[in-house]
């Protein structure tokens, strides 16, 4: 059996002991069932046993089914993107090692997000943006109301007409406030203030 699988006899004994390869009642092994059991339960990346290419590719385990070619391209691009984000060399075709690395990376990211959510350090983006905009509107409204609130006292102190001072302050304050409570444009940069 070791010659059929292209591995050492000790590896076959370990697989039988771990029930990864089933033994027939007379103590014999079915070569097809043994090859199928070996292929289904042995990860070629993690095993210490170096099998031959014919054993790795000649097994009877089913290949993963892909519904459409578009799904296959999408899966390959996802693996490449995950590896690129982790600075892992992703050139050439996607093989088992690259796919396995990408899967482990995605699982680690998901665990990190789940942990942050449980700790309460993860914030809902829509709720945070809504709270920010509400606060910005409140600041804008206070800033726009400031000339009317302060003009009477200031006019009395300066000895000028309150209505003229209110109009002058309002004229200077309003141009600085219109975009404070609106979401920033995503594809454009904010216009520069010419007074800066």
C-alpha cells in the first residue's frame, strides 16, 4: 500500500491507526478505498510525508465544483487580492497553498472583527456618520445664530446701530457655514478657503 500511495510504510500505519484508511475484515486494504481515504484526509501542504505528483493528482476525491466561469474568476481574484493585501507573492496560477493562505487570512480577519464587535470597539458606520452630521448641523446652526445673539451687546459697547452690526456680522459668517452639515464629496476635494 505504501508503494501504491508513494509514501513510507510508517505513514500508512499511522493513517490506519488514525482510521484515515479503513481496513477490510481480513486485515487487508482496498487500494481504491485507501487512496480515497488518504486523499480526503491528507493536506499536501501540512503533511510531513512527501507524496509523488501522481498520488496527489490521481486520487479519487471530488474536485470542488464551480457553477460558472465568472465565479471561478471571482474566486481567483479574491485570493489574489487577499494575498496582495498581506504582501504575499501572488504571481502565477492560484494553487492550493495560495488559496489556503488566503482562507486563513480571511478567517483571522473575521475573528478579529468578531472580537472587536464583542468588545464594543466596533462602531456602526451609518450610525457614526448620522451622529457626526447631526453634531455638525448643531454647530452650524449655533454659528449662524451667533451674529444675532452677540450683535446687540457688541453694538451697545461700540456705540453703533445694532441692526447694521447684525447685518455686517451675518454677511461675514454665512459664507463660512453652508457645507458643514453635508457629507463631504467622495470624488472631489473640498474647495480651499481663499482667506487661508
